[in-house]
C-alpha cells in the first residue's frame, strides 16, 4: 500500500480527513525500499517538480526510503541520502504536515545530491541555509494551499525548537509572528 502524493494533495486541499492506508510496517523496519513503492504520484506534484526539474522522475525512481522507529518524523540520512521515515508518524501524523514534510525532505535530498553539508553545525537549526531553503519550499506550498499564517506557524513548530527560534524562522519565512504569540507558541 502506498501514499499517493496527488491524493494527499487533494486531501489537504479539500481539508478532508482521510486515513492513510498503511499496514505491515513491522516487517519493513530497518529495511531499505524504493521511495516509489510507498510514496506514489509525487513526480506529478508541481512543488516537487520545482525542486528537481526535469530530473524529477529519475530522482524519485532512484530514491530509497528507510523505515525507522527512532527519530520523530522524517529526515534525510546524511551518509547515503535516503529518506528516513518513522512509520508511526505516517500512520498517526497530520496529513498536511506529512505532505509538507515530504516537500521539505525532498529539498534535502537534492542538497545531498549537490554535495551540500546537510547538518552544518556552524549554524543553529533555524539559521542553517539548508534548512531555510527546505522550509521555504514547504511554506511556499503551504501558502499555495491557502493555509493560514497560524496554521503555518503550527506546522513550523517542533519540540526541539525554542519559542525564540520559532519566531526567527517564522520571520525569515515572512509568516506573521503575531500569530505565534496569540497562539501561545512562545511558551
Ligand atoms: Zn530539514
């Protein structure tokens, strides 16, 4: 069973709650699979085509995904460029967040292919150029989907980010920071 990018996009656009039909993840933990076995139709998503251009089909065909229980959500393995995904997040996470995270992580996949240092520790998380670029793509797509600034702030917020860092990231992304204060995100 796969996650269909276009289906997810529709889900997001129509604000429908649709269960991702994932199962048998136990048997695939720690194993490497083609991205396209589990994420379908992303090569048709404009936001993804903006990342890889004409190479989109080829990159997604070659991309591998690793399923891991460790790590909260999604990431890119800086050693081999594989997408790393926690299946629990795919099963339980917010569908809009998952969709935007795929966009974000695919930017890191391209950066890896370009030989960029994904986790340059000279920068804080929210100032790291590779993160700023990945967030730009995700936020641009969020805006195209007409998500509110409040909802985008909610998306940007993660438990490893301080209130100050969230404000900084929101500011860099031109997301209304007043929404952060009103939502109590600075706590
Ligand atoms: Zn990132």
